[in-house]
C-alpha cells in the first residue's frame, strides 16, 4: 500500500517532459506559423480544426486582434494529447485618415451595396476550399517594389467615418508596374472590375493560405492557372477605391486576415 501511494505520488508530482509543439513563424497578430506533427494527428487552434498535410505539416495564422494567447492542441492517433499555450505578442496599430473620397465609395447606395456584396461573395467562394498545396512553405518575395504607403492593421477613417482596419500592405508604384507572384500558387480568382478593389487576383498557396492583389490595371493570368514565384500576374493600377496607383497586397489564413509584409524580406532599395 505504501508502495502504491509512493508510485501515485511520483506519477502526479513528476510532470511528463513538456513536449513542445514543433512550430516556426511569427507569433504576433497578423503572423503565420508552420508546424510539424505526425500525419495522422489532429490539430486544433483553439477549438478550430487545422488542416494537416500527408507529411504532418500544418499552418496556423493569428488575426489582427488575436492575443495575448492561443492554444494549440494535437491529438495523436494513439489518443495522446499535446497542448501548448502560445503567447501572441502585443501589436500596436496606427490611425490613418483619408478625406475627399467620393461619398458613394464611403456610404454606398443600395444598388452599389448589392454589387459590393456580390463581389465579396465571389471572394469568399474563391477562398472556400483549401487545397493540399504547400507553396506557403516557400520564402516569399515582394510582388511589387516601391515605398510602403499603407500597413497592416491601421485603422482607417474615411471622410471622418471610422471604417474596417486596413488588412494588407500597400506598395506605391507607377501605373503599369509589374506585379509578380510572391510564391508559387494557383490562381483562384482573376476579376478585372470589382467595385471597391478594381482588378483583383487571389492566389492559393495551400492549407488556407491565400494572397490577394487589388486595384490592378491589367490581369495577366486566369482562374485555375498555376503560377511560379516571380511570374508576372498583372500590373499596378488605381482601379476600384484607390486614391492613386498602388498595389494592395493581402494575405489570408482561411478568412483570417494576416500581414503579408511579415513573410517578405526587407523591401529592396530603389534603383537610382
Ligand atoms: Zn491597401
């Protein structure tokens, strides 16, 4: 009996070695992290199931206002459970005021509102079916080069009215400048004339990671087409709701908006 008590004491008092979950990436709001586990394991971020590749790779993303912690749970095929609380670092955002926009772009009439809703439904449909692609494992490059004129997460006040935060990175570049695929992917959407976003392309990089390119003046790819990193997909423009020629580059993990700038190296210096 004494022996049993001792054994039980040991069992509860000596914790199993903390099996840290194998994860690499940016544990910040807007960040993406890649992990590895056994292929037949089930992975959850909070209570949300996460896709696991045939070699056990998985990717998770953190929204703009996510934090200060997120729990990852891995349930192995033998029933063993691994759990880890991730600390998501605090991130501050700037406030950006844009005035003198056409009022119909800020407070649309019902007809325009219906058009915007249809555009948004097409965008949601383009991102609805995650693929097994694994292009998100590549080191991304900038899709366009130029001064960064808008950053992820900033709060926009349009004509004095607070709007949704800015979910992407704006790169100022002359109209017609090349836009290239920052990583391999498959074109999920290529639409020349959305109301707010103008010429719009969405690329699928696998496991719910999608990148988007807005306000394009020209589209050079079609939906369903495979693209390679560095391949030209379109041209910078000012179509849709844009105050000047720039590329809006967006990144999603499923419907969660991420910060694409976190994936890219430092912006190359301008060529004199
Ligand atoms: Zn933008």
